[in-house]
């Protein structure tokens, strides 16, 4: 079947930002005198920002009364400015997107982070124009443990799952997309060694970087 579209995750796939979110988890919990663990960050990685706020509220329930809205505001404050000024693109992302544009793929971004933050980072990095739109989990009404965001993106791109590549670094999101009939490309993120084997099991294609997904003429090569 002729492939028509591509849906890209942002954090850890297009953007080298996963370290930022792990730091934010730690700083938020330390500010509220709650012991941080890597297991907490692993739990949060499967959630939307709203779900993360609910999860943190539950962790803190025996210590203090804090609203989900306040938690969301604190998390936003901790990452304020990073997407606008610091976060960089993953290696060879611009080369890959340019190749995909030449091959007339329709492209979008599906993110668990806030749309506005991702748009600011992509604009600063000169990448936003490659995408028809950015959709976040709040807009889709579900985190990436549910295929709603991928199905909504495909619909807006005018494709069906079997005609659509999904690029992900997180195993839970990759598995969700694969179960919904999408062809999934696993892209290894820095610090994600534990997830590498899980990605291999559910992805049609796996790569350590976007450079591996380009042929010698710098065309998209996903065969």
C-alpha cells in the first residue's frame, strides 16, 4: 500500500527534551518534600500533562491539599522558557523532514505536552512549517495509552492507519499505535536503553537516529 502520511511524537523523538521532563518531575516533588524515584518518572511518561497532575495530587494527598490546576501551573512554570530557548532538535531531524516533504508525505505532530510549547520549539528550530498541525493529548481527549490521538491525526491528514507511519520513542505509545493498525517507527531516545528492546517488539522499523532512516541520496528509506 502507498504510504501517505507521517505522525511524529515530539519529546524524545523530534525534540531532545526527555531530560527536561525528568528534571521537572524531580524538582516538583522535591519542592513538595516528596521523595523522587525513577519509577515515578516512568509512570508519568505514559500520561498527558493533566493526568500527570492528577497522579502527583494523589501522591501528595497525605501531605497537603493541592489542586490539579495548581500542580499544572507549577509544572508549566518549571519548564517555562525551555522550549522557547533551550530545547534542541534530535540529530538529522531536519534532513529527514525535508526528505519527507520532497516525497509529498503529509505530516503532523501528536504530543502529550502542551501544543503551544511544542509549536514554539519547532518554530525556533525552523521545523514547524513541515507540519500541517500539532495536536496535543488535551485536544484529543486522551493520553497515548489510547489510540484516539493517532486516529484523530490520521483523519485530519486524510489517511487511514495502514497508510500512516507513526514515529515514537516511548514503548507504550508505539504499542498503542501498532495495535490500532499504524506502521510504527521506533526512534531511540537518549537515556532510553531500558526501552529499546520493548520498541523492537512493537515497531515495524527501528532506528538509533533519523540518519538511519535516510538513504544515500537523502530520501526517506523505511523499507
